C-alpha cells in the first residue's frame, strides 16, 4: 500500500495531529515531539498519548515519523552545544518511543570551517554516545541536507561514512528529502535521473535503508545548495520528475511525507491531489 502524508502540527496535543492527518487523507505523517525551536520540553500527557495511539489504529495512520528539534547540532564545534545536542537528541528519541512512533528523523549537523571527515566523525561519535546512553527502540533516520554552508550529510557517501562509524548494532536508516537532494546536486527531473539516484543510494548506503521520502519540490535551482521547499510540481523539479520518482520500483512503496508550504488553507489539499494524480495504479 502506498503511504503518503504531511508534516502535521501537534498543537493541542498529539491526538489532534492524527485527526488533522486523517482529514487531509494521510496514511502516514511526520510530527515534532515538542516545540522544534526551543530547548524546553513539556511532560507528556498520558491521556493524550493513549488517545493518540487509539486514533492511529482507528484512522490507520502508520507509520509515524518524529522529526528532531532544529536546535540540535550533532556536528557542533562548541563542546557545550555538542553535549546539549546529544542530551536533547536522547529526549527526542525517548519521546518518539513513549508515544509509540516508529522512527526519529534527524539532520546530521554543521560546523563551518571544519572538514567533512572531522564532521563525519563528530556525528558518528554523537550518535554512538546517544545510543549508548539510550538503546534505541525506534529507528533513527538520517536525513540528507541541501549542502548549505558548513552542513554535512548532503551526499550519500557522507551518510554511509557516518553509518559505518556507528558501534551500536541497532538499525539506522535514511530519509531522502527531494528538495534537499536537488539543491545538493541529485537531479530527479527525468526517469534516467531517478534511476541514477537509486543506484547512487544503493551503492553508498543501500536502498534497504531508505525508510522515508520527504516529498518537496524546490524553489531554487538545481545544485544551488539553497533549501527552499515548494509545492509539488510547481518548483524547479516539476511534475515529470515527481511522476518518475513516485512510480519508480525503488521508491514506490516507501512512505512519503510532504513538508510543503502551508500559506493558504488549501495548500495541503492541493499537494495531496497532485501526488495522487501522479501515482500510477
Ligand atoms: Zn528535516
Ligand atoms: Zn525534509
């Protein structure tokens, strides 16, 4: 079955997110486990979590992906921020598991002025520390980035190297974001490009590690390294690229979550309609 959804707000409680997702026709979703731009964390409400779990069953929203807090930087040069990031990554992991979500999606981080190898080691060490302090039950997914200045994790060989540096045997997967990838130099505008993308993922990390696609068109040019998500088919990737990706045997059955702009009330409805129209039966 084809699983598709959006990043959904948890405002009001986790259980509200399930209803929002269901109303949009989602069969999967991504959420934050807390305010993504602050360090403070509210304790989880037991009744809300129970209702969240119950509604997920009823509405068949499955799997659920949690995205880590944006302040977390697992490659930070600053010792205090690095330590805080590991600690807060564990908080996100614990909350992911407490609500019964299956996956935790994280960016790798950034450290301007440092070499790629240094950052790769730094991220692997952060994940090793986190996984030692809290053995994961939810699966950690590393998300590719657009390659903005100082970022790491915009190429599959970098993601493969981070994974190779892990000591824990818990499975770690990847989340492929189409906007980030396009901005970082992975074209998907034609069938041939999508074939090449699949081959590249398979070579560097293994296709079996891909557990989620972030389906976003890109407002900026190919290879621009600028991360600006846009409506499906209306950006620089375009409809044909998404048609090729959505129907490709390597990607067809992988859950897909849109993180497209929500400026107008109907934006999500429009994007959902477009994606469904591109899928071949
Ligand atoms: Zn992300
Ligand atoms: Zn993303």
